[in-house]
C-alpha cells in the first residue's frame, strides 16, 4: 500500500514541479515575464488545489478513499498532458488549474489512509516515506523535463510525463484495499463514531493553537520551499551559467540526494524523539529551518559549482525534514474520523500561501530588482526570501509548547 501511494505521489510531484525546469524554454517561446511565469506556476495551481481539497477530503472521511485517490491521479495526469498543447499564457494557466483540481484529491486522503494502516509509533516514519514522493518526484520532474525538452521540446515533456501517470491510477484502484478507520486508535474500531460535519471539525481545530501554528509554520517554510523548486533552475542558468541539461542534472541531484535524506531522517528522528516528548514533532523542524536559512544563503554566493552543490544539498535536507514530524502531528491533533478533513485544512493553508504566494513573490521581486541587479536579480530575490525560513522556525518553536496539551488521546 505504502509503495503504491508513494508511486502516485512521485507522479504528483513530477507533474507539479516539471514546470520549474520547463519555465526556461516556455519563457523564451511564449515571451513571458517572471511575474507571468509565477502566476502560471503558482496561483493557477494553488487556488484550485487548495480550495477543492477541503470538500474532497470531507468526502474522503465518508466514502472510499482509494477510489478518490485513483480518480485524482488520472485527472491530474490528463491535465498535465494538456499543458503540452498550450499555445499562449492563458492556455497554460487554465491547464495548470486543471492539474491543481486533480491533485486536490490525492494527498489528504492518502495521509488518512496511511494513518489507518500503521500504529501511532510508526506513523511519522510511514508518512515520511510517503513524503519521499516530494524530493523523488521533484527530482525526476527536473531530470526528465530537462532531458525531454533538450532532445524534443517542452510540449513533449508535458505530454509524455502526463500520460505516464495513468497506469499509476489503475494500480491504486486495483491493488489497495480500504482499511478500517481508526483501527489502531481505538479499542473497538467498529464503534468509531461517524464522521462529523465540517463545522465540528473546524471547532475542534480552532480550539487547538498548535494546529494553526503548525499550519502557518509549514506555510512560511513552503513559501521558500515551493518558490525554490520553481525558481532555482532559472537561477542556476542565469547566475551559474548552466545550460538546460546541466541545470536538470545539477538541481535534480540536489533535490534527490538532499530531499530524500532530509525527509526520511526527519520522520525517523520524530518517531524516536516523540516517544518521550510530543514537543519533538515541532522542535525538529524548528531547528532545521533555523539552520537552513544561512546554509542556503551561502549556497547562493558559492565560489564554485561543487561548493554550491554541497551547500544546497544540506539546505535541501534541512528544509524538507519537517514533513514527517508535522504531518504526523496534524494526524494526532484530531480524532481518526476527522483526519482527512483536518489534513486538507492544513494543506489549504500550507499550499495556498506556499505555492500561491511563494512562487509569485520570488518572481515579482526578481522583476522589481532587475534594473539594479540584472541577471542576478533572482539571486537577491531568493536571498531576501530566506527570512520566511526564520519565521517558520519561530512558529514551530511556539507550537512545541502546545503540542502535548493539544494531542488527541485515543479512547
């Protein structure tokens, strides 16, 4: 089950992040500004992805989650392929909206499904393994996007990777069974209460400050996380002087090595530290983001490509270590029958701010500083944006003081 969901999540991030490396040839062919690229890559996706995720998750708390996930994989794959047929900015904008609509039904139901397959002591590790789809999918999107665009064109890259996701949708449908909800959380799983209305879920979340601190901490980190995934390929071309294929290998290896190590180690440490202290689920990301900001800053001004690669690998690892601990904590703040809806609410805050604002912010700042810094404008835009990692760290430190009180204890 976990392997199949991971495969689907890998395609999720291939289709989501391939736009970053393809932004280079897209900008050249369609004559777009950095602000237009950020609107197409961020807001077009984030609005529908974040907004539709909550009603889909509400449905997932009541209906078969496997069917919802399978349909979502098929939908976002088809819309990714349609991106390859775009003839102008608006065609691509609306196609990315469609990708967001499809992906809205994939993540939150998967979180809830995994939580029902694994006992509490192993959930952070299981969710971290699932979250490996982020660095692996992002890296493959950069690798394959750059390679296909260099050997064919950017349109072929969208069509090929989009259609490749359809078999994954079929595999989800045929190979995963729907588990008992809350089977590891209550003595009598059959007696688990029916899913409550959204108003009751919202009241539960509203009464727990740690939910909001974790959500806005994740959103602050994701402003840079999603912004960097989208804009670093362009930065490496403009400031490091790399060609498209060199960018795909250079940045793809950073995301794969650093992201995979950080995501897995974050979940592994959280499962062990969390046994003695619930605060660890917030302290681990707080410390990691505090260290990530200066390391990324040094990477931006690295004297050689090798030093830059090493600094970005370490920074990438620290920046993704939050996934397992924080996602696991969100699962435990609410009862089992609220998990998909709570996860979607968390993702709504995280993704609407992170994807929608983060990608736009870096692109807009780059355009504003272009007259002063020229080809290095994007470099300084990213540098100033690192302040969001420090804000994220502060919010996680505050959340660590509340987690024990807000933790939902099973009956």
